[in-house]
C-alpha cells in the first residue's frame, strides 16, 4: 500500500501549494511517472484513482498499454525520436516533449495518416542547459506558430524540466519564466494554439511548480519510491 500512501501525501502537498497560490487544486493534474516501474505498481496507483501516467520510452509504453486498463491517459514525457512517432500516435493522450519542427512535422504526417489530432506541448529549455532537450525561450513562439500550422496537431501549451537543485526555490525562476512565456504567446491569439497546459515540476519541486501555475506535475519517485525496477 506504499503507493497509495505516497499518493495521498503528494496530493495533499499539491492541494496546499494551490491553496497558497489561490488556485483550485483541480487545476493541477498529477501525472504518475511510471517509467521502469512494473505493471503491478502502476495498477496500484490506478486503483488509488490515478488515470494519468507518464513514460519516457516508446517501447516501454507500448509494452504496458495492453496490460493495463484502457481508460489510462498515457503521456509521452521523454525525448521522442522521429522514427518512433508512428507507434505513439493514437496511443498517447499527449506528447509533452516536442522540441523541433522536424519532430512536429513527423507527428503531423502520422496524425493525418491515422485521421486523428495529436495534442502536443512544446518543450522549452528555460535554463539553457547543454544536457537538456528543448527550444530556447526566444525560439519558442516561432516553433509554436510553425507546429500550430501543421494538420493533425493541436498545440496545448509548454513543458520544461528545471535543472536539478537541492532547493526547490531554485526552480521558481524557471517555472515563472515558462508561465510568463505561455501568457505572452496566449495573448497573440495564434490560430490553433491554446496555452492551457503548463507541464512543469517533478518530485523535487512540484509544490513550487503548482505555486507558479503548473497544470501538469510529473511525479515518479515521490509516488513509486526510489527503487527502479528493470523491465525484462
């Protein structure tokens, strides 16, 4: 029952963070990051009421889908290679990690082929870290406009991963920057762009992210614990 207890703790912290920011807690969707976790643990989180799960690898996501309830909303939160897009379209509820026009074009091609619309977020490397994917804040509006013009795609907002920090306060500036960027783009009323989603905050800093306007927080360790189980 560890998963259920951890979930209760995380949900309570989200509720309190939203309260501090004067936001309704319903505005924040908790994505349980289930990468490398066995199906049994995911099922436990599902039974505790979670319906949104995040995966980093397409293959692992494909393996898990048939083994778990069909009303789960799967979120692709890891770096996505263009040659894997065809497996993901029609399966993922949202792709959080669109970081280039070429990737958006591939998603568009596949979406048109499958006669569907794919919800995407543009990944922004707010801190400009060499090791991270994502466009710079300066390039974000351009990519939003280019992606929104493609058929079969709906641009729903932005995503970022803050630099690893001991103190969650250190992440605040990056979350604030992403929120401001989102508001600025929303004001431009670009066709097919709805800046309603802000995917930011992980186990170490999701409370700060909630205070700064996150609508999705991606929590793995905080729910499933430290131990990482290898998928055979």
